[in-house]
């Protein structure tokens, strides 16, 4: 009975503890089965499943199911990073995942640091954060970056051109041709 393959129905199963009992066909004696005997199955067993298994004797001389499969349930092939010394196509090493995480972290930190440095935040004496103060840039015409970003806030084409050239986050060039406010002031 040790080396033969048997079939039986799962009679009892304790999913929390990962074990149960299989009743082999043409037998009235149940065989213990542990979840570890069902390697690479795509789901956990349920009462009523037909199980194919081999019988082994444990350290205490009791019979138990081994090398078991559930009838009609696909077997998942174990993941192996290497096949005959070569990596599978499309697989990367665990080290490359770590490298990717480091690159993402450094890029994210650099982007955050850059964003943070652009935000001039006024802090009151109590330490509370107040509204961001927009960067101000003056030019010969007297224009300055003061937080305005839309054409409706401009008074001339020259002012709009100054803002799009010198001020961050402007929203005055919808078609991306670097000519601001074409419908209001700077039409061609």
C-alpha cells in the first residue's frame, strides 16, 4: 500500500488548521491528509473533492496521504528563476527589483525636494503653515510673477508673454506653440 496511487473523496477538512481526512475508494478507513501533501494546487481543498494520493507512514506508524492532487484542479508549476543555468525570459533577478525601488525612491525624493524648494512657505511665529507665497520676478517693463496663471488675469500680450517666459505654472498656451493668449491678446 505504500507506493501505489489511490483515489478518494475528501470527507472532512479543517481549513484553519490545514488538514482533513480522505476516504479511499473501496475502503471504510479514512486517511489523514495535510495541506503540505497538496503542493502546487491552484486552490485549497473542500469537502467532496476527489483526491489522488500516495500513502506514506508517518513517524508514529500511522498512514497519511502524500503527493496529492485534486481531480479537475490545475497544478501550478513551481516558480524557478533558472532553467539549466539560464534565466527564464521575462524574469528579472530579485536584485533588479531592489535597484528599481532605489531608483524610484531617489527620483521621488529629488522631485519632492525640488517641489519643496520652489514653494516659499511663510511660517508664522506660532509655527503654523500659511499660504504659499508666489515667486516674484521683475523686469524692465515692470511685470512680476505674482501667481497669476490665466489669460483672463492679463492686461496685454506683452504681459502674457512675460508670464509664460518667466513664471511657473502658467496656463496661457493651450496649443503648446509658446504663444500665449492667442484668442485675447496675441492673435496671429
